[in-house]
């Protein structure tokens, strides 16, 4: 999943796409590099980010979604927590709603229930404005599993079949580096417990910088590729990444080894 941030303030690539053409060029590039789907976002969720209105978010995302639906055959996801934006995105042909608030806002479940889109439910402790202030867990993998199971049930209760649901542990969302490491180390267990496809987003995130002696965002490419590979090896079905080409290369090597291993019995 290639990330297309249409925000002025995203943590690693904010402000890059100030006009439609530049967003479309970036999307085409990610597709040429091997992306299977794209995730369009109009609200930054980085720690401390300012909220935007549904109108602003729609104005950032919908024109790009509309144009890409005409130009590309691959599925498009929209990263939003706002029911109004969800409904509009679905009407414009989005294939997935990716919600870092796991369809927790009033009206969000209803906004997707009447459609056939896939949904990604993510775990977050707190809200972006304050989530990194003091994240605490007794057992992060257990807590994330409990939350995602409950949200999956809420979806089913609202008429969203589990076949439509992808789950995401929410790396970096109300989690310290140690929590992110515990989650990644325990991802296989979490996957077995939940029994749903998992999406993982670690690309360029702060924990990777912290593991590399406070490396800034633009020096986290290799760490991001390693993290994506580790996630896929542990069962992630979708990895949400900024650097599609390098990630696809790494996953192709992994896939060739995996196939060979299977054939060798
Ligand atoms: N991470 C970000 C945004 N949306 N969605 C899912 N499902 N999983 C994630 O890990 C995830 C997400 C944050 O990354 P980015 O989009 O690059 O930054 P920003 O929120 O500042 O736009």
C-alpha cells in the first residue's frame, strides 16, 4: 500500500503535493514501482497534529480520488475518521476506508455499513494531540488484541461482514518504541488470535529513528524496508509504505525464498 499524503503537515512528506498534478504523478510512480493499492489521506495524524474540518479534508482528497479512479485500475483506500468524508469517498469509488480511529466516531460504522468497501480498523491509545505524552500498557499485544477484537465485533454487529475487515496494531499511535517492538515481535501471535488480514504501518516512523540513534525522517529508508519485511514475515498482508520501490524489491526476494522453501517440501 503506497501512501499518498495530501496534507500540508504529515510527518515525513507533508506539503509535497500542493496541486493535483503533483499528487497524480506521485501516485503513478508508486504504481510503476509495484504498489497494489494506494492510501489517500487528507488529515495528518502525527503526534500533535491539528484537526481539519470534513470540508477541508474532502477538498484535499476527493479531487485526487476522482482523477485516480479514472486513470488507474488498482484499488484506492481513503485514510479518514470522518463519516462525511467516508460517505463521499465511497460514492467516488473508494475500495477501502482506512480509519486510525477504528470507525469509533459517531456515524462511522453506519457510513460504511451500507456499502461494500473494505475497512481497516486501527488501534490507537488516546488521540493524536496527546497520544505520545505517556503511553502505558500492562501488555501491549494483549491490549491491542482486545481492542481490535471488540471493534471487529462492533463491525459485525453493524452489518459489516468480517470478510471486509483488515486489522492494524497501529504502530506509533500511543506507543513508545518498546511497545512497537513488542507488537512487532508478537505479530504472529496477534495474527493467530485475530484471524483477520493484518495491515502494518512502520514506514519512516519515529521508533525507527530512535533505534538508529535519533536518525531524522529522511534517513529511515533502510530501516523502513527492514521493518516492512519483518512484518510480512510475521503474517502482515498489507504494508503501508512511503517508499514503494525498495519495499517491493525486498518483498520479492523474500517471496522467492518462501516459494522455493515450499517447493523443497
Ligand atoms: N499511520 C499513519 C497514518 N495512517 N493508517 C494505518 N492503517 N496504519 C498506520 O500505521 C498509519 C495510518 C501515519 O503515517 P503518515 O500517513 O505518513 O503520516 P501523517 O499521519 O502525519 O499523515
